[in-house]
C-alpha cells in the first residue's frame, strides 16, 4: 500500500498553474509563484469594416471577433470567481484599436459625472496598455456606466516613484455605453451594461514617432472591473461600510490575473498580438521567457533591499542560477549592482540581449551577442 501524502491546496494550485510555463525552474522562483503565472493572450484581428461607436456591439465586424475568457479575481485562481460575468473583445484597423466590454450587473449605477473624476469610485471598466512592452510609458483609461472617462499616462509604475499625468487625454478617443436596464434605479433588476471604446493608435505615444503595429506586433494589455459592495437605500445604491466606518474594499476582477492586488505591475498584463491573418495563433516569444529571469532578479533585489537596506552585489546572494536553461538553450544571466542601483541582463546565442534595471525598465538590445 502506497503511503499517502497531502500537498497544501495553495501550493498545489500554483504548481498546476506553472506547469505550462516554458523554461520555468520552480526552485529558483519559490515564494514568488504568484508573480509568474503565465499571462493570458489575445490575437486581435484586423478589420476594414466600419464600426459605429454606440455601445450596442451589434456591428457586423464585432460578430467576427472572439470574446476573451471570463474575468477572474485579480489575484487569480486562489480566490473565488467573480459574482458577475465580464468579457472583452477587440479589433483593430490601420488607425484605431477597438475594445468592447460586456458586464453583467443587476444594479447599474454611477455617480462620477465629470471628465477625469476618479471614476473607480464607481463600478467601472478599466483599460491598461503598454505598447512598448517595457513596463514604462503606459496608459490607463477608466469608464463608468454614464460614459464618463478618466484617462492618464504614467512614465513608470507607482512602485518606482512615478506619479500619474492626469492632464493627458486620449486625443480623438471615442466611447459609448449602453445600459441593459435603468441606471441609478435600485427598485428594478438590470441585466448589465456594455462599453465600446475606439482608441486612436497615434494617441498612445508621447514624444516619439508613431510606429503602426505590424504583423505579429506584441503589446501588453489588461482590463479591470471595479465592483463595490452596495445595498439599495431609497433611490440610491449605497456602499456598504466596514466596522471602522470606511467603505468595504472593492472587488477587482480582471482578464489576466495580476497575482497581486495592484494593476500597476505591467509585466503581469496579458499579451495582445496584432494580425491580419485569420488563422494566426499566439505563441509566447522566446524573449518573454527570458524576461521572467530578469523579473526574478528584480523581485529578489527588492526583497533583499527591504531586508538589508541595500541591493545584493551578486546573484549568489539572491539564490538565483546564473546559467538558466530555457527551452533547452543555455542562457547567461549577469548582475551589476551598487548598494542603491542595479542592472541585470540575460543573453543566449542567436538572441538579442535583454536588460532590466532597478526601476523595472526592460530594454532589448538591437544586436545579438
């Protein structure tokens, strides 16, 4: 008779989530598995058909676009599934990225009535886009059920000392919302609401020449739905309070799980691959597998700094293998560090070198080693 043993549920779930990650060495990543779950991907089809931005999502072009998988909790599979269903679909043409969102919601309400109000004080739908896939110079857009917008630009994530440029607006943005029910009326039950967003591609660039997506171009993107705990009170939906009198924390439901309750980890966003081919299938680029090791250095260095008030000088101090095998190819991982700064790079024969610094900026060198 075989001796039975039990794997803790949390560790088992993480192990299952990581089995599909190419080049993943679980020993090196121990304790950080939640930050290395494989992000989701979406192959966005090109369209030449006209879309009317009215929130109805009934244009012929939309019928040809695939819905994403249902949203999950921001921390992933270890938390319960969202109470209400959310899905997204996307299209693009030579000038515009189109996004459609469908949110089931029995009580549709909104209170923020001005442009650049803090829209996430309401239930909302949020878009996060990093066109360069380098975790810096990225964009956020929030929309509520009365079609009010909060759009902002970040030079780098908040964790790296950035602040949001709220004065930035998406030039040429078009949005529309339709409510399947009656908004701000707790006396009845709604089906939900839909949002339609048209983002000019040229608007997603600050201070640099615009480069139109090519076949196979890869961006990072994620979507979030903020859902507050409320109750009907007269003619309003009132947020529920905790024992300290503050609003109960909101639910954060996302397309691709972040692993942490923070949308401003751009390296955790999903992959958006542009195509004009009907049969295009997403394949994780080799460089994205290499970047995991750079992020491992980044996270370990931040942990080390918190404990020792300085950065580690060597990979050995961080417990990281300097010669990882990725898809059976030997890579060389190196670290240059002072007490206050660091830079790591990873190289493999036939592939461009990639670097990360202490602010999480990813740079891919143009020449192969």
